[in-house]
C-alpha cells in the first residue's frame, strides 16, 4: 500500500493517517472527484495498481542508484494540495480549513503518495515546499511543514526557509516573525536565506523598523548578512520614508565590505528622491559610477525625479541628455520627470521642447506629459499655449483628469478669454469629475477679471460651500476683486449719463457683499491681506461710503503698519 510501510514505522506517538489504509488508485478520485484526472494529467496512476510514489521512485532511479530531482507524484501532490485548498476555502478561511482533522488527513495521504514507501526525504520535502512558496500558498506550505513535524520527519532550515519565502512573496511579515519564533522553539538555526526572506516580508509592507531589528539580530547571532540582506532592508527603509537609515546602511555595507550593486544604490536613491534630497541622489549616482557600476533605467529615472522635486532643472536635463547619448535609453517616465522639473522651475519653453522631442524619439506623450507641460505654461505666463495643449491632448484621444482641468482653469486667468473657465467647468462636470478647492479657486480667480460676472463668482462660492469645501484667502480675494471689477466696469459704461443714479443701488449692493465676505473670512479665522482690503475699499469707494472706507483703511493700518 502507498506509504503504508512508512506509516507503520513512524515514531511512537505520531498521529496515524487513517486514509493511508485506503486502496491505491482510489484516493485522489475520492478526495477531489473524477474531474481531478483531467485537471492534473500528470497525476494518473500507472496500470496494475502500483503506487504512484513507488512508480515515480522506480522511474527516477538511475544506474548509480540515485533519484531524479523531482517526480510526477510530487507534481501531483502540489496540484492536489492547491485544489484541496481551493475546495476547503469555500465558506471558511483557508487557515481554518487547513487545521481541520479531515483536511489534515487528506494532506497526509497525498504526501505519503508523493514521497513513496521510504517516507518523506529532506530534498523531496524542500522541493514540495518551494513549489508551494512559488505559488504564494503560505498557509498550505505551513500545513505541510506541520504535517512533516507531526509524523516525526526531520525538519531543517531549508524547509523553514521555503515557508518563509512564501511569506516573503505575500508580504506576511507578522507570520514570518512567528515562523522565526517557531524555529527557535524547534531548535532549528536560521541562516542567511531564511533571514533574507523574513526581511523581504517586512520590506514589502515598509516595516523598516522590523527589518532593521532582524538585521541587528543577524549581526548578533553572527549570521552572514549578504548584499540581498542589506538591499532588502534598505528597500524597507525607502518604503518607510527613512532615507537617513537607508544611507547609513549603505555606508555600513561599505565598511563591512559587503558588495554593493545597482539595486542597492537604486533603493537608497529612491529613498532620497521621496524626501526631495536631490543633492544626495546626485552624489550617490556619481559614487556608483566611480565604483564602475552602470546606472540602469530605474535608477536614472529616480535621480531625475529627485532633481524635479528639488527643482534642479539643469541636472535633470543633463542626466536625460546623457541617457540619450550613452544609455540606458530614456522612456516616457524619464521625459515626464524632466517636464515636471521644467514645470517646477517655470520653464515652459523647455517643457514644450521636451514634449516635442519625445515624439521625435517615437515616444507618445501621455496624460502626465501633457498635464506637466500645461502646468509649466500656466506658471510661465504662456496661458494661450497651455490652452492649446489642453485642446491638443483631447484631439489625441487623451482624456484630461482633475489635475489637468485645474491647470487649464488656472491658465484662463492670464488668457485673452478668461470666461472660458465656465466652458471648462461645464466640460469637467460632464466628465463626471468632482471640482475641488483648486478647481473653484482657479475658476473664480479667472472670472474675477472679466468685470461682468461677479454674480457667477458668488454662485460658485456658494456652490463650493454646499460641497463642504472651505474657501481660502485666495478664493475670497478673487470674489471681492470680482465685485470691485464689476463696479469699475459699470461706472465706466454709465459715466456722464442719468443712469449713474440708477446704478448707485448696484454699487451699494456690491459694497454690502464685500463687507459680508470680510465678516465671513473672520468667522473662518482667515486673516484678510492687502489684496482683500484693497478690493473692499474700492467697492466701498464706488458706492460712495466714506465711513466704511475709513474703517477699512484703519484696519489695514493696524495690521500692516
């Protein structure tokens, strides 16, 4: 019978697998159903009732008496375990399913089948666990490990390492720590590979403090820390925003004479990039070149991005030019970071050049490319060009997002047709985008210069408050300026005519609105500035309210003198 001799010779006190007494040839079908034959063709039992474990063992024998590195029965066991796990997950959690006695017996029988009469050998068990780790089935791998222990099989660091690798792939750092504790209890010493897997599990979740503690424990236990060890720990620090720790670890590698590589430097530079440490990123790139390490595309992009965040345009463009000349060939991400650097430094001409250069290198600009270029033009007083780009991207079937709409709305302020902001707002709402504070403020600011749309700006202010958006100082300044601008425009239209008297009521209303907005600002703990008071004074002057003008000027004097 399959594995019967090994079960019978199992250590005294080990649990006995009841399903191991079933006749060969019926166990898989009984557990999984007949459909399993189709799903795992490699798992067909040979004719004659011979056990798959024995058949695989015989087939794997070589002239020297050795065995093949893996057998069809082992592959069948893996497939069966995965299918059993999927079945057991119906209605309950996988971890709970794996601990039920019936399921444990099924696992045991399948493993007996795969290992053959001699029982589980170390290498076969490692292969099985490694395969489960590759498929990210950590709970199944742990169940197999526990089964091996319960039947008295010798479990070593490689078995634990395979399960730890499964946790690493899934980023299950807490379970990785529990497994390390289990190794201590079982008196199984850790090695570099096991510790690396545990650190990788921490790295995937940005648990940099846990990763550092594991590294310190390795040093204390005199377990060799490799390049992978340090790289994974540095990457954990990068994800956790601990750029100084990442830099310290790189220096520690050099001191300990542990080999550094491009991946190591890339992780440290990425940590610096996220914290806007452009100078350090540039210095690290120069250092790795001195060590004859060639930067790859990911690293170069990280340095350009660091330069963008640190507003070091010339350095960003220099790296991009070097990439074009010597490699690695820049991609869309490279150009987008460089265009964003132009936007930060208010260099619209260079942003437009890069946008054009992308296309000559057969790289199609995407939404990020256009958004950065539009924003660069808006900040660099190229409003008309920004609106042209906004129209151009839509012609290329690129749908603008909220950031892009906001950049175009900001461009309307300095354009020849600021009233286009209303059209953009309508288009934005039709695209199912919800306007935010930037949207409303940009639209109100643009419309405040038109002179005839203060009613619209007041409506937009009321609308944003209904959306529970809090207007800021810029928003209020734009609304009050719009009221003042409307009054000046009206006074110019009716000067020297009898209509002046009929407009006084309108001027008075404008002054009243301006004063009310000032009160609203104070209730919101917003301190009016010179622009606010200047616009309010102008509104009161148009309404011929000298007393209010004097009061406002006195407040300005108390605050700013």
